């Protein structure tokens, strides 16, 4: 038995999320089905983390244990031949038995894309949040610093059984883009790219933070209200949860 690590990309638009579910199609279940077909026995995989319905991944990591009797390059080719085109395994490698895709993680990063033009190209609607309203970008940039450092993110998380909601955000940036490259097309426009890197994330944490910052940009939510939310642990009344389609799991760091 060897411990096999896979690096995976996926478009989450058509899935209920990463985690296996009884009645809905998940990315985990699709990959397990392909692996089970290859090895002719039930294979279960462990992921570095769960992404919600509609969230994409540039680099998700998962592992499984099996008696692998073929070159890993052949395994990768076989996997991709069985997987749908919106899920790709981009790397397969053997790792030490002690490696765990979740517990060995040191940090993760996510990116989120926002389009603030009046009209947004139809080809990228699945990958950006189209928000055609006037935003105070200076206030938005100013608010980023509130989320950096080690803080209790209870107010910015979804309902979960996780008791410890303290996380350390190492980096949080907001970048204005005047073009968006997609499918060899370079589309001009007004885009915002958020990138956040932390030791871990709570459910809906990134989407709630982005939604919060957008409300700051609309001048509907004050910086004082965000500070109060950190103190009280209560969700700001004006905070919205950003749509899942603009969110990408960017990278897992070990």
C-alpha cells in the first residue's frame, strides 16, 4: 500500500461541493468513482479541505492509499480519461505514509474575482461576481487590514460544529485589474481580485469577508461595525455572503 497525493483542478459550477453527499453530485464522489473503477475495489480519498457548491479549485490536494502496480504517470492518464472535463488531476505523486492532506497543511490561499462593469462578458459569468454598482474602492482597501493577523472569525463564519474559530490571516490583498484573461481572450473591463492567505478557513469565511468589504465599498457598512463584530462575535447586520462562483481555492502550502 502506498500513500498517493493528487493535485486537482476543478470547475465547481456543476457540483454540490467537494465533500461526498448522499443525494447530490460531489467532486470527491466523482474522483472516488474513477479510482474505484481503475483499482477494481472501493477507494476513498481525503481532501485538504472542503469547498462549497459552486466554488472552484486551482490546486486542491487529496490522498488515497492503494496497491498501485502501474507507473503514476499512467495512473494520472487513466484517471483523467475517466473524469469529466471539469475535473482534472494535474499531478500524482507518492508521499510518505505520515503525510495527511488536511493535518499537514501549514497555510492555504483563496482568490475571489469581482466584476464591477455595467455589463460583464457572458463567458466569465461562472467565475466572477458581477456587481455593477458604484463602490468606494479606497474604503474597501482600508478595511482589508481589519482582517489580518490572529483573530476570532466567529462573526464571519457560517454555522459549523468547529469550536475554535480563531484563525491567522497572513496576507490579504485587493488588486484592480483592467483586463481578464480567459480561454485565450483578453477582456478589458473593471475587475477586482482579492487574495487571502491564512493558516485555515472556516465555512463561508472568505465569501462573508468579501461580501462585508463590498458593503463597505457601498458605504452601507462602517469599519467601526466590523471591529464591533470581531468583539461581539455577531454577524454585521449589513453583511452579505458573496456568491460562490467568484471563489477559487488557489493553493495549499505544506
